[in-house]
C-alpha cells in the first residue's frame, strides 16, 4: 500500500542546493583556469593536439 513521503525540511533542502552550487562554482573555476593555462602555453599534464595540416593549407 502506498504511503506518503515525509516532507523534507527547508534546512536540508537549502543545504543540498548550496552544496550543488559550490560544486558547480568549483568546476567552473577549474575549467576557466585550464583554459587560461592552455592559451598561455603553461598547461602541464594536458594534451592539446595542434593539426599541422591546417597550417599548411593556408
């Protein structure tokens, strides 16, 4: 027989949302940092292939 679920408290809901937002903010910061390091050529441990064929065609 179906039983209604218990209501989640506002504090638990807010805690989950803030945790999700913290994770998203951290991932965005990492992605931005990686992008900057690739553009400046200082990326270590990240393989970024450059097609040499594209340069010859120009």
